[in-house]
C-alpha cells in the first residue's frame, strides 16, 4: 500500500490574519498576553474598529481545543449579568475569537499590590458563587451540552495522581492504582450524583479580575471557564480558597466560606463534608497534572507548586470522612520533599 503522509499543520498566522480581516480587526496592533497550562494563546488587540481594544483568543482545534464550550458558557453567564467577556467575533472552525478586554487587574495582582483588598475581593467572589448557584446549572449553554461532573470524571481526574506523580517517582503499579481507585470511589460516593451547580472549575486568583466600577457580582470578571461542568457548588469555592498558585490564610479561607454559606443558605456541616471530599479529589488531580506538565510537556516550573497543593491535600484528608483515603496516601504516596521532587525532575 502507498504510504500516506500526515496532513501539514495549519498555518495559524495565516488563519489568524484571515479571521481578523473578516472580523474587521485587520488593522489592529497585536501584542502577546500570558498564556496558561493549555494550548490556548491570548493576544491583546489595540487600535481596532473605532480605536477599540480587545483580546484575541487562539484555541487551535488541531491541538484538541474547542471554542464551542467557551462560547456557550459565556452566553449563559452573560445572560445572568455576570462579567464574562463579551464575544465580539468568533470562528469555532479555526479556533479564533475576539473577546472583550476586561483589563489586567487579576485578583492575584491586585492582592499583591494592595493586601488590604484581599479579603473584600475574596468575599465578593464567594458572593458571586452563591448567586451563580442560586439557579440550577444549565444542561445546554448555547450550542454546548454542559457535561455532568459524574463518577467517571471524578475518578479519572483523581487517577492522575498515581498515573503521573507516583509513576514519575518510580513507585506506581497497576495493583496500587486499582486500590487507590477503590478508595477514591468509596470516598466520593456522597457527591458523585450532585448536579445542581455550574462548576466553573478554574475559579482562582489568576482567572478572576477586579472590576470595581461595576456593581454586585459583576465586579468579578471571569476567565477560563470553558471546562465548566454540572456538579457540586463546593468545587469552585475550594478552587478559590485552596489556590495552587498563591497562599491563602486560614482566616481568609474561613471568611470566604462563611460568606458563601450565609449567601447560599447551605448547611455548614453537610457543606463542609462535601467540600473536604471535593477538595481532596481536586488537589490529588492537580498534583498529577503538575507532574504531567513536567514529565510530558517539559514545563518544570509546575513542580515548584506541588508542595503548596500537597499542604492543601493533607488538610483535606484530615476530615473524618476521608480516613480510608488518608491512610492509603500516608502509606503509599511520598510527600513532595526535595528528594522526591528531584527524582521527578530527573525522570523526564
């Protein structure tokens, strides 16, 4: 049989130029913005139509990115008055979108610049979550069917811990992974069927913007929510208070949780148990993702964040509902001490 050659990679620069021309932004000046852990890229546009500015989002389909979820969730959020960026132009087929520029005042930057604003900003974010979750999560957002945060997804994400962190340390095995899966399945059973909240899933200080000129929940600008799922409301509060990239004090975590509970009217004890379960799942997932970002993608800087995430995980596992999972982790999962991180660095 004749050999077949792989299709050449699309010329993203040419596609971008064609998209901007069609959208009326051909004359705009383009400057790079910081990217994230995904394949998406962002560029700031200035001197566009009427002198306007915006952000160009580049989500290449050939690298597994899909604009449709972002567009759909944006539509759902904006319909309720939340500050997701306005979509000015979009082409899901090529993965480009021109979106509203919400500015540079990320929570992380504002808090670093003015620490006195940290608590008010976090309380505003907690109030936003309560308001967002006051209505049922949409099953359909635009052209996007919002998936459930179901048992399979929860398990698959947690399994990143043995698949990448343990394996990178040379301590993984099929038997150990299956034992871990069983402990995770049992621990998460109380939350695996909860579908009431739209969990944005990356609700933290580098994806939230402070927009003080706006009112109420609209003061909190939202980014990076294309992976939203229908799940438990605790997930996003944990994303906020157990940040992988910046330290949060016990007092700040308690104040944000208290404000969320007051605004949502949830039972503190039941919520606390669900939050501990989902926080443990999330932090095990993140440890695995950060190991993968180094081992697979060569992004070694993420290893430096693992000790902070491990500290969150250790606190989560201390909840009585997680005693079996805590015992497994203590017995089989080495903490990210300098020696363990050095082994991970050398494993690539």
